[in-house]
């Protein structure tokens, strides 16, 4: 039989090759045995190339960014955008590998990173309020410690608390001395909502909370239906979802949560320069500056959940040269006009923070004294029936 005139070999031409001789087989088995022992003892480390990130060049490497939340959410979008920008800014332009490790509201993936990440500059962790607040509160399922990680960049956002006018609210003065408390729509008392709950307590407002909503979008819709009376929305959602309600007279902004500046003071959010902060509203309602555990808790949570809401970290044992190169590259990325033009929609105008004092300032922001922690734990237990084990 043939194709195009070329004869095909007969089946007898496909005979099996002769078996290897005994000596060759013994040598091959010995080689594979040695390789197996090496892999077992050294975890395969001698069989794979070690990352060389301490020489000022990430060429040939791949930066793996662990995102401890599901794909498609705000944190995932942020991490992929910033991670791609960072790898482009690094010398050698390494590859970028985002890894979603969701579960337990960000706690499970963060736990796994903390115990298994390579400390070589190629493994980064994304943090957000949902993973930091449980650590601050000392929840039992948290096995990680941000004191044993090093931040290389951070980024913030803001938020505005607003209420529907149909509930009899025309301004901050209507938050106190009410005959009927306002209803707040929440997701989780131990997540991002906590900062707003502490603000309500600091201002001594008449507000009750309902938890269990799937997101701030559903809360906003519930407010429009009159099922809840007061809500907050972050910067990116305020313009499309809240501003039309304000323009129509259906809602009124009450205060912004503000930002923590480099001196540790609470200042107006640059995206909401005409809306007073919680501190300003406190002065209006009570005639003095806020102080005490409630104020210190609010200031601490504001830094954690908004001013430094998201960050990227490396293990503490990462070589200083690699850590510094990551931070410096992030700092250069943060002032790059091309990056910032692309970042407007994703970052909402809040800058990438990666200056040399970043680790120090985040450490200060994350420092919670015993009085503050006791206050928050007691507030959650007595007012919202949430026990911290």
C-alpha cells in the first residue's frame, strides 16, 4: 500500500526495540532514586532555579500575587491592575501571576500565605479591610500577623455616609435625639462596616443596624425602597449610585469618613472637599473635639480600612535588597503619569503610597492599644450582639 507513490512500511517494520541490558537498567534506577531523595529532603529546591531578586534585576522571574478573595470583586480588580503596573515598573519586567485563594472572608488565603510564601521577593500578598480587621480584633481563626510582614505599597479610598430624606433627615443634627432610630444596612460588623459603626457610636447617634446584606449595592437599593434609612458608599460608587439621589432630593450626605494624614490627623477627603468629616460633625453636635477610646478606635480603624485600605506585602525575611526594589519601583509607578491616567477609574484618585516611611506609618496605623480593643469588643457585644472569641 502507498500514498502518493511512496510505499508504506509493513507492520513487521514496527517491531519493539530490544530491552535494555541489566547494567543500564540498574544505573537508571539509581539515578532516579537519588533524584527522588533530593526532592524529598530539599523540597525540590535543588531541582529548580532559586529566584535572584537581590541583584537589582527581576528579569526571568515571575511575581506571584496572592489575592485572598474571589475573582471579579473590587479587591481582585485592584490587585490585578496594580500588580501588572508593578511588574512593568520593576527592572527586568518579570511575569505577573495573580492567584485567587478565596475563603473565610480573606482569612484562609492570608493564613496560607503567611505559613508558606517564599521570602525571595517574588511572592506578594494583597491585604484589605476584611483581612486586617479580624487580625486587629484577635479573632481565633487568624493565624497571620501583619507585624511579621513588610508592606511595599498601599492605596486608600474614601466613603460618605448619607440618609434618605424620607426618614426625616435633612442634616447631621437629625442623627441625634430621635423618637425612632434610623435603620442602617450592613454586611458584617467585623468587616468594613465596623468603621461606620464606631462613627455612629462616637457621634452618639440614634441608629440601629441590620446585617446580612450581600454588598453595598443591595444596601443602596434597600434604602431607595425605604427598607433602611442610612447607608455609606465608597468613593467609586458614590457618584453613580448616590449623587443622583442627592440631586433629586431623595437623599442627603451627612459626613465623609475622612482620611488620616501623615501627621495622624483626620482631614477632609480630597474627593469630597465640601462634605464635613466625622470630627467636624462631632464638634457641631457636641461643641468640643472628640477624644477617648471611641475616637482613638475610629482614628485607628479609619487608617486601616480607608487610608491604607489595600496593600501589598512580602514576608518579613525577604532580602532587604528585594524588598527595597519592590517598594522603590512601586513609588516610581505611583508618580508615573501614564499609570495614573490609567488608574483614575480603578484607584479613584487616591495615590499609591510607597515612600520610605510606609512601613513605619502602617505600623503606627495598625497599632491598637488595649483600651481601644476593649472598647470595640464591648461595642460589638453590647450593641450588635457580636462576640469576638
